[in-house]
C-alpha cells in the first residue's frame, strides 16, 4: 500500500519516538525524505522509501514469515560452507542515491557473499552503496506490482546479481539473474521441485516445504 503522505508526518513519528524530521506546512508539502533521515527512523518503522516518499508495507502473514524462515535457514547453512552472510527483513538497501528524491528498500532476505561489503560503520544502519549478491522478495496480496516492477528495476539499477521473487498464492519461485544490466529469467521450477540454482553450488531447497505452515511439531516418520 502506498502512503501518499510526503515526508515524515508528526503522527507517525510521535508513535515511534520523539521529534520529527520535517515540519508540516499547510501551504507547501514537506521536503522529500533523505537517506540519512530514513536510516535514522526507529527500528520498528518498516516503511520503505520511494522517490523521497515513505511507503507503507503490508504486515507479513504467517505463511510469508514461514517462507522467509525456511529460505533463511537454507541460505545460512549454505553460507557456513561457502562463505557469506545472510540477513532477514529490516536491513535497508539504498537504491536511488539522488540527494533530492532517493529510494531504499528492505528485502525480505538478502545475502552477501563477502561480509567485507558491509564491514564499514557507514553500513551499520543500512547499505549506503553497493548491492547484496542476492535479494529475495515474497509477494503479498497488495505488493505484486511493487515487487515485480519497482523493486525489479531498482535492484537491477544497483547491479544486484540475483533476484528471487516468490508468489505464495501461485506457489511460484522465479530466479532472475542480472545480464548486461537487466534481469533474465534463469529458472521457474515446479511448485514441488527441488530448487538447485547453478549460482549457488550445493544449495538444495525442496520447494514443497515452503507453501504450507506445519500444523504439528511431530517430525516426519523415517522411511
């Protein structure tokens, strides 16, 4: 859902902490939110920044969070053997570095093959330059166009090598790989396939496990 309020409004800011970043004026809209102001927002403010405007994101569903957890677990296991670091939702990635109308996203999952990419203190609150090596977005009912157009183009613009887009309703995972500045569809496996991307040798994800939240903690019986 798009929040058409420009800048940072007093009502939203006061609910998360003292002060505000832009004064409201009845005669003119407040100035666009900058990257520096955006990363200074409280941690529980999960809005994203699009062209200087704060955008509300849909509250994740149980299935959304289950998919994030399953993929995060698989990628963390892979990174232990192959190197890298994996983050879940909340770490901000700067997209458009225009000082006037910048943009920044918070991917559902992001992976950095080299932790040195985010080693500097300038990256403590968000990735101010560069790109993750992989971003993953799980589509919510109202976020389809945002994920398939705005974020699709944004991640390509910062040269993120790989983008996985997951649609729980369609039980669909699409793997996009960057080539010549544009994403190419590299894989669209069946909903019950074993996803083994060539870009991550040794990684194997049973997609069937993503689409349903378990109703019991009882482990499956051994064959």
